[in-house]
C-alpha cells in the first residue's frame, strides 16, 4: 500500500525564469464546476468551465513594425469560453474553447495579430487511461492519452511552442497530441503531429498548406530539487507547392532549469541545433538561451536576473547553406515588451528586476539590448529588411505593474521605450518609439 503522505507529492517544479511558465491545461481561467459557486453544479466534478474577458488599450508611437510612422491607440477585446468533460465517460473525454478577438479605434488595416472573430482555439476528442503505466514512487498515477483535433498548447519555455497569451489572437494547431505520464510524475513524454492553423480575420481558420510540425518532448523530474531536464526533438516539414520550395528542419534540443539550494540562485538554460534542407540549400543553424536569477531575502521578494539569448542568422544567401534559426511557433513577448524581437538572427542580453510587495501587487522592470547575429540577414519585424552596414538594432526599457482586484480581476499598467540603433535608423526610421498600455481582465467563475 502506498503511504498516504506520498500521494500528494509532485515531482514538478516550475522554472523561476522570467515569463516562461506555461499556460496550464485546462487554461488557468477555467474552474472545476463545484468550485464555481453555482448550486446546481456542486456535484458536477466531471465538468470544467471557464469564461474570461480581457480589454487592452494600447498607445503606440512610431511602431517600427508598421510601414508608416505615426501614433496608433487601438482598443483590443478578447473573450474566451471553455468547457471540458472528464472522468464521467472515461476513457472518452473532450474539450472545447472558443475565442473572439477584435480591434477597434486603429488607424491601420486589421490584421490577424489582433483580429480573429468567433474561432475555435481548442476542439478535441481524447482517449484517456488514468493509470495505464502504473504509478510513480510518490504514488501518482502515470496516465496516457491521445487527442485529435484543434489544440491550444505550450511547451518548454514557450520560445519555440507557445499559444501567445500576450497577443490578442492565439497560436493554434490541428492534429494529434499524445502524452505518456503527467506533470506530477518523475518522467513524461509528449508526442505531437500537428499542422499550424492560419488565422483568418472573419472566416474559420485553416491548416497552413502542406506544413506539419512533429515533436517528441521529454521531461525528467526525478532530480527536480536540483535540475529539471527537458530533452526534445522538433521537426518542421513544408511540402513544395505554388513556388514554395520543400523544406525540412530537424531540431534536437535540451533545456535544463532549477535552483541552487541554499544560495538564492536559480537558472534556466537551453540549446538547439538545426539541420536539414531548404530547397537546394542545407540548413545549419543554432540557438541558445541562459538566465541566472537571485532571490533576495527581503519582504518585497525581489528577484534580479541576467538573461542572454542568441539565435543564428544567415551569413550569405548565396553560399548554399541556410544559417537562419527556425523559430517554430514561439512568441515575442519574453524578448521585447514592444513585441519587436523574434527568435531568429538575434543577440539579446537583458537585465530584469521582479518584486512582489504584496499579494495583490507586483511589478517588474527590465533593460534589454539587441543586435542582429548576422548583419547580412533580415530583421523580421521591420519588413524583412537586409542591410550589411550595421547590426545594432537598439535597446529597450520596460516596466509593468500588476494589481489583483479580488481573485477574479487583474489590472495591468505597462510602458516600454525603445531607443533605435543604427540598423533601425538607417533602414526603418529615425527616432525612438514609445508604447504604453492599460489591460483589464476578468474571469467569471
């Protein structure tokens, strides 16, 4: 018989690094029906429900991602609803999540960064076997499941596979997701065979034509008090069609994170190597990230961290080798509060301070510097400009304050100032940029 004291123990330890905690499954705004306070649902332990609304006002002055300089101050609305059925029909389970994303009061044409009206972002059926693989040494069941449908998930540190919680629209995928084990276990393996979905403003999203992502993502947590290891293999295949060359990118990688006991230090590091074929060119690219943080023993719980990330750029478009790192489907927010930087052709050191003076109030601020890894390759968020005359993109200061107004409501105020470097001034526009925002979010249950 398993010791009752072990049944509640979990091997999982979250990373302390900045903005790398994955959105959970079910989503964090969802609740078990008995926890909603609705009387007739108090015995519906088989049901998860969620309803969430977010509004954000943005003030963007001279956004470098826009072809024309100027002021834009849009209103962004995002509404999400979730229903999940589990246990009562086992092994059959299913989940449905819809999202409605809209933008108003903008001077620019609507785009799929902000607009994706009435769309399924999760719609899958699942076969779930609670303890198919037995139990771990702590007594946690080791389940297995396979899902097919539309998925809205995140893996690793979210830099390669993320659903993009910051953006008004979501990254979604269609296909298979299987898992051996669960987050509480000492080991777990996730397997993916999915197509990314192309976001459409007003129509149903469709799979990106003839493009597939495959993945095997491992989690080793037996040594989580020291290090959690996440070895993985990602692959992206694009079939040749309509003038697009066939492309196959293989990406083995390894992530390790943890704390150094008794010191206050934590760390999170990863490395990726890519090889394959892009038309007639060989693919040879790499990336690495490293973050070291220190928690001070003070009432405000400050954490000071130093981060460095680098992803290779293409050295010569005519040399028969493609060195540009394939960023897969991550998101830009950990790199730049302005959303200017993506995980390709970049070198980026960052210094950040995070504080939690009270349970209802947190703030963080940071300073970042950005260079192109290869001055002869493109800068993706400036209309793919190439210019060999310089590689310094610029530097950025950002600050964010978060207020919890009760357990269901959050208010966020943020500001970021970007100082343009020589590459931006020579190829995009002169001058700095400013970004401020007010965000309000409310979950119903």
